[in-house]
C-alpha cells in the first residue's frame, strides 16, 4: 500500500508516526513506547494460562492469541527498525516461534522485547537517516523512528483489547 492509497484515518496515523519520529529523539520516544508495554504486562497480572485461552467473543482473539501476535509484531518491528537504522540489538537465531511458547514464556518474551526496544533506543544514532522507508500494511511508508513509535500504537490497541476481554462477563474467574 502506498501512502497515496491510505484512507483519511490511515493518513492521519501515518502523519502522526512520521511527525513524532521527526520531532523526537530516540531516547525521547523510548518512554512513549515503554509505557504501553508496561500497561500490556499489567493486563497479564493475575491471569492464568487457562484464562488467557478463554474466548469471550466469537469474533475476538483470546489474550493468548493476542499475546502471540504481539510478540510476532514486536519482533518484526524491531527488525525493521534495525534494518532501516543500521543498528542491531537482537539476534533472530535466538527467537522461538511464539506458537511453541507457554503463557509464562510468552509473558517473559514480552518483557524481553520491551527491553530490546530500550536497548535499541540507546544504541541508535541521533542523526539516523529518515529517508529509507519500509511499507506498513495500514499506514504506508514509514522511516525508522516512525516504525519505532508504531510499536506504541500497536501496544495501546492490545492493552484496550485485553482490558475488554478481562472485563467481559464471559471471562472466567481465577
């Protein structure tokens, strides 16, 4: 999808991501990415593996499905930022398929991914080239800092999703 094919809402998000990436340094962006990650982890507090697998709506993911998706997207975003910026803090050889991980292992991986995002912010040059881009399926071509702040948007969406699941009348008690 090219930037010209975006809906008005998608274009607004595209402009926000690129604008934030152009306005703020890596270290200024890092807390903006960290807060929603901590909120995600808080949504997992007190949840059992069985509760994480509970489907509260036929058309919604379970927390476990969302957690696997979150790990996959975080890894992908991390690798895109690394590739666009020329700095590497992760090793794909160390990654295990999220489908093979238990609930507790996924929770730990969510923490590790958050730490890697912090390491990346500290390692990246402030004068990073914002010209190279990589296409996002919904938000068009994004530069490295725009991709970095995208993780915030993605995490916020899943914080809200998981909160809604936990608040559902169909969510099982512990």
